[in-house]
């Protein structure tokens, strides 16, 4: 290639690629913008590439998204921060497109660039851009503008700052709810950059407007900003300005807003400290704990421990504990579940005698309804944690019947949950007391009609094996493990094979030679080719555990035998297994047995068999060459 | 606003001392001397505070009514008193009951039901509604209907989709809601309702709340709402632009933000008839609506739910203004589904409908990208998509368009046809492809041969081209690596970091 044409070349290539019908090619070339820029050099990147991109924005959203992302890290390619402003133009256009993802990405990239730009450049270029977008005719521009104020504001001179604040306040009252939502959700970030003096006056006013929005989606987002604002203000201002609004929000007619308050309230309490929390926020919180809408109670219940921690024990006992008791028998399982997952933390908060009382109530209440699985998941966790905390005889006495009844629960998930926590349970009550009930539970799960349940229990088998020991295992579970190898579902058969390998690891080779290998090899003659395939799979993962000797004497002959199978799928799997055995066995065995077998397969009539056989042969060659 | 105002009312029940209402603990001080001036103007100032203590979403107020008693029947009062009685009865119906417990307040529930039915009967009559009556009626509807829907657990708790899939959640209060809806429909359509007075109460806020209800999961409710909103649109001319704007906002949110809304089909249905009423020539505002709202509505993946209504709206536009055809087709091409075959079928269906109506000039504006896309569809591995695309050639109108522009279209479509003819897995598609090819041959065999030759040449060049491309990039990367990025920022070394997937 001559050096004369080279200068023209990169951009021509890009233009050419961007015209291609194939979107993948267009994407690829956009993804390599940085290469093009480097080839062009900084100056031509600024003068040719960037203007070209600014005009070329009528592509698929996916391409535009990639472009928005690439431009965010483009500063080095245009010659460093003092030239960063050239990147604003293409991103500004991307801020106005319809697709939300593209706009979001463009805003993100603009923020990234803006945060590196020099102060006077920001004033000269970035602020005008924000103003243009904020005045955009179509809502997409205005939505994007809201996310840029926190970058533009800090470096602006006083006059401009005033203007920016007033523009933002207009955006918060925009005609389109989309814009108001964006303004509300970005207000927290913007407020963080505004001087304290203006916070109380102007920003509070903006917030107040948002709190009265007729769309709950807007109010909802304002709540979040409010909590953020609360942290910016002095505690006394927060008490004066923020808390009344939040308390008001906590009684909003939309449950979504109340839910948000329930989620944010705790942070606000942190900001204002215990005293105002007690007087003003506890009633609001208690109200949320008793909300009509379960979703709100869930959110509130989830914070019960954190909230109680801020308060003194008396207040917690007085105001929060009664609610907790109510909640633990809530009609919504999700509420109880949320409560169950945090309730243990309450114990230290409450002090000792309360703790015991709470424990009693919890366990009893939590057992209230046994029809719900998600709930039970938490119950099992909680109870186990409880027991770890307070190991005493009384606990065991209380817990054992619970465990036993959970093991017989009608929902497989509940039984699975207990089994999955078996090691912990073992620590608490000892396995002997449970093993009687354990086996029927396992057997039933092993035959559950949902394969995911069967899969789950298989995955716990190694855990069971380690907890229960060989003796228990031999009698009862051995047959089950073999049975799974012939399951109707592939994932189960696959998991069963893995399980055998892990058992062999756990109990050692000798045990495996007696209890696994013979049974597995027996199945190698199964009439169903899928089962034969499972055996091949089992062999390939058992071999490394069993070691070279057993592999050569027991496993390899079966594999070689299978190479004469009439099903092509078996044969190419043989080729794959043989390849995996190469590193395990002796070189002489490779030469004597594996190699000839592969050679034979490489002349098979089936194309796939030949392919995998050749692959195997190649890897043998590799191995011999490298050694 | 109205709702907030109303929500304060129950507390005042104690003060209610108008004679007819002594026993009804329900809201309102209205009675026989209502104060119409306490309507919106006052509320505007009062802002939002004082929501009732435990506002419910779909849940019911826990404060249970001690007991309501039926009022006199309408026939027992003189005509002059009828309107006052109406107001009282309407006010009585502001009490809402807990329907989650079917055993609670059985008698009171029935009293309310009977009263609602009486009102329904009365509204069908021919007594002109006084302003207090309109206020009371709107207030009663607001109290009963405007509620926030409970969260949707079905989407949150989707563990494998095995359990209770498509069981929409119905409001247990529907027996009452339904009559209230019927009442509102009758009321709005009644010739005795003066739109000039009523517009003060059926205001923007009222309409917005009404629109919020379209997200209901209950199709019966959405159906009622559809009728009501349609009538409101018909009756209150002043509100028309506002209603259009508010519905557009719902659509925007649906398309660009959440992709979840139960009432899109119903809202589009209303729009369908709004559009068919547009005067010609179409206003710019309406064309923008087509481009900014209706076309992007093709994007969400739940398109199937409202596709019929959407494509009706689009076809209404095209019928009014055939020059919009190319715009619409360009829009469809922009939002063409890439992985969703079901949507692709819908797109092809809509496309065929448009092509049947399109004129030659419009067709020529879009035929190049259009047939490039159709070519992709022909090659789809989903046989229904391929078949649907090939069926275009069964349509005489479309074949006519193609024949006229065969010099442009055949070169675009031929590679797709050849590719199918060589190796499409589906027989029906294969046969259809061969037929279409034959059709082109019969159309203009000279052209076909020359295109075919050109295609063969291009095909041979494909691998060379991709080689060339690779080579070009390689050289470019070389050139780039020779020019280390300078600038005075400490440069991150990310030059070739982006993986290149071919």
C-alpha cells in the first residue's frame, strides 16, 4: 500500500462499513472507532471523524448505543481535555433520539466528559449544551438535560447558576410527565451541587412542587431525592423541612409512594438522629408497618431491625415490637418472609428477657402457615440461625419437632431447604435424631415429578454423604444414585454422573470400586442409547478420580467396546471420551488401545464421528510431540 | 385533587345534620343545601395535605360504616324535591365496603346496591341535573372508582411460570363498581347533562384519574372505561386536546419507560375512532402523533396484545392521507423485530395491508429498503415468516407494483430467492420460492438472466470482499499502533481493547 493514499484511508473505510446492510459490520466498525481515530491522528479526528459522526446518526439504535458509549472515552483521541468539547456535538444529538437506552448512554458519556473538562470550557460549551437540551422541543432532549445539570452547575458563574436553577425548576413543572420524572430522579444529584443557601429556598420549593404532582410515578421519584436532600441539610433544617413532607408522603394515596417511603425512611432517620426520629418518624414508621398494602408492609418489615437499632430499647419494645408481633402473623406470606429474614437482628436490640420472649413468639408465629414455600425458606434459615445463637437444651427441644415436621412438609422446597442446611442442623440437634425421617424425605424428593426438585436433591447428595457417613449411604442411597443415571431428563442424568464422581472422591477408590463401578459398567449395555451415553459421560468424569490402573483395566475396555455401537452419537462420544482419557493412562496404553480405536473411528461412515476421531488423533499427536 | 378533597369528607360525617341523612354516616355535607362553590377552585389552593389516615389502594377502609339505611324511593317525592333526593342518594353511595370479606356488611352492601340501581334508573330519565347534583355525582364516582391498583404479584412471583399464570386479578368490589360505571356512562351520555356546567367537575384531574384506571387488569372494567372516555371525548369538546395529550403520555411511558400497561388496546381503540373523525387536511399535530406515538408503539414486545387496534389506527391515517404510506413503512422498517418471529409476522401483515393501498410514487420512495427487508424475511429460518413474505407475490396489487419496478427490486430480492432455492429446510417455503423465481422469469426473462449473472459474480466476490475488509482493518490497526495517542492526559492504554467478533 502506498503511503500517499494512506491518509485518506481510515475514514473512507469507516464510511464504507457504515453503509453496509449488515448491522453486525456496522457495529463492529463503530466498536473500533478508537482505532480509526488513532490512525487519523488527533487533528483529523477532530476535524473529520467527529463531524462525520455528528451527521451520521440515522442508524439502528444498537449502532447509536455503541457510538454513545465509545464517545464517552474518546478524550485521548481528540487530543486531551482541552479539545474535549468537540465530542459534545455528536453526543448532544444522541441525547435527543427516541430510544431510551441510547439517550441514557449519551448522558452518561456526556457526564463523563464534562467531569474532565476545564472550568471555562464547561461554561463556554457544556452549559450552553445543557440549556439547549433543556429547551428542546421534543421531550427526549429535556429528559436528557435533567441528567446533566449536576455537571454543569458547579463551575458556572453566579448569574448562570441562578439561571440553571430556574431552568431546572421549570423542568420539574414540565408539561410531560416523562420530563418531570427525569427531573425528579436527578434532583438529588443536582441538589448535592447546589449551595446550602439555595437548597432551603429554591430547591425545597422545587421539591414541594414535585410532592404535589398528580402522577404517582413522579412523586415516587421525588421521595428518593428527598432522602438524599435530607442528608445534605443540617439536622435541624431537615427536621423542619424534610420530615413533614416525608410524613405526608407516608400517607400518600399511592402504595408505590408509601413503599418508597418505607424503603427510604431509615436513611432519613440516620440523618436526623434519634430524637426527631422518635417524635416524628416512629409514628410514620408504625403506620407503614400497618399499611393496608402488603407490599408496603414488606418494605417496612425489612427495615425493622435497622430502625430499632436507632431507637432506644424502650421505644423499640413499646412501639415496634407490637407491630412485629402483628406482622409475624400477617396474612401475606411475603411480609412474614421479609420479617423472618431480618428478625434475628432484633434480639440483641431488645435485651435478654425480651429476646427469649421474642424467640418463642417468632418460632411459633413463623410456623403459623405452612403452605407457603418462600416463607418457609426463610423460616428454615431463621430457625437455624436462632439455634446457632442460643444453643441450649430448651432450643433443641423446641426445634426438633419443627425440623421433623418440616421434613414432612407437603412442599418439596421446604424439605429441600432443611436438607440443604443439614450441616447446620447437624450442629444443633445431631443427625441421629433426624436420620429416621430423613430417608423417606430424600426418597420422595428423589422421585419428585419436577425435575428441578430431583436435580436439587442430587446436588445435596455429596453433602448428605459427608454428614451421614458411608454406612447410612450404602444401604439406602446407593440404589437411588444409580437410578438417576436413567432419568428421563438429561440434566438429571448429567448431575447423577457428577454426583458419582463426588461420591468417589468422598469415600475413596476402594469404596467406589465396590459400590459404583460395577453398577455403572453394567448399564453400559442398556438398550437405550441415551443411557449408554450417560455411562460414557460417567466414565469420562470418574476416570481421573479412579486413576490410571482402574481406568485401564475396567473403564477403557467398556469404552472401546462402545466404539462398535450402531448409533453414531455413541461413537463420536467414544471418540471424545478416549481423547479425555489420554492424559490419564500410560503412553503404551494410548498407543496400543486408544490410538487404533480412534483410527478405526476416523474411517467411520458418519461425518461427525470422523471429525471427533480426528480431533482425538490430533491431540494424541500433540501430546506425543510435546513430550 | 377532587379525590383529596373528598377523602376529607368522611371525617365530617358527624356534622352532617341535614334531615335526610341523619342515619347515613356517609360523606358529604351536601344534603339538600350543597355548596357548589366549594368545588375545584377551592381545592386548587388547598394542595394535597390531609389524605385520610389509612388510604387504601385496592383495599377497603377499615372504618366500617355503622349502618346505612335506604332513602325514600324517587316516586314518593314531588318533582321539585327529586334532585335533592338524587343528591342524597348519590351521597349515600359514597360509602365503600370491604369486599374481601363476603360476610361483612351484607345488609349495607345491598342497600347501596339497591340505591345505585335506583339512581341508574333515575339517570335514564329526563330531569335536568342541577349543579350540586353533578358535583355529587362526580364525587361519588371518584370515591368509588378512583383507586390505586394493588401490586401485581404475578410478574414478581414467576417461579417457572407453573402456577396460576393468566388469572387476572379482579377487584372483589366489582358488583358495586360495575353499577357505578354503568351509572357514570348513563350520566355522561344523558341529554339532561349540560356539558358547560359538567366540564367544571369532569375536569383535567378527573380525566387523568379516569385514564389511570385503564391499567386495570379486569377487562370488564377497561371496557366500561373505554365507553366512558369515548363519551367524554365526544361530549366535552374543550377537553379533547387534553385527552389526546394525556393518552399520548401514557403511550410514551409504555413505550419508552415501562413496557407494562393493561389498557393499551382499549386506549388505541378510542384513538381509532378519534382518528377517523379527524378533519382533512390532517393537522401537523396529528401527523406528529402518528410518527411519534403510533409508530414507536410497534416496538414493545407485547405488541400482539394491541396489534389489531394499532394497525387499525395506522390504516385510518393512511386512508385519510395516502401520502403517509412511505412514512409509515419507513417507521415499520425502523422498528422491525430482529428476534421475535411472532412480531415479524404481524409486521408483514401490516405491511401487506399498506402495500395494498399505496400509490406508485409512495411505493418508489421506500421500495429499496423495503425489499431489502423482505429479502431478509424470505430467508428467515422460521418458515411462517418466510412463507408470509413470499405470499406477497400472491397479491395482485403488490405484484403489479413489483412488476413496474422490477429493475430495482429483482436485483435486491434475487440473492434471497437463490439462497432459499439452494437450501431452505422447509418444503413449502422452497416451493413458494421457486414459484416466485419463476414469476420473475416470466415477467422479464432478459432481466432475470442478467441479474442472475450479476448475482453469481457478486457471490464469487463475497469471500474476497470479506478478506479485503479484514486486510483493511489490519492495515488500519497497524497504522494506528504506529501513532501512539498523545495529548497531555495520561493516556489509558485501551487502543485495541474492544474485541472484534466476526
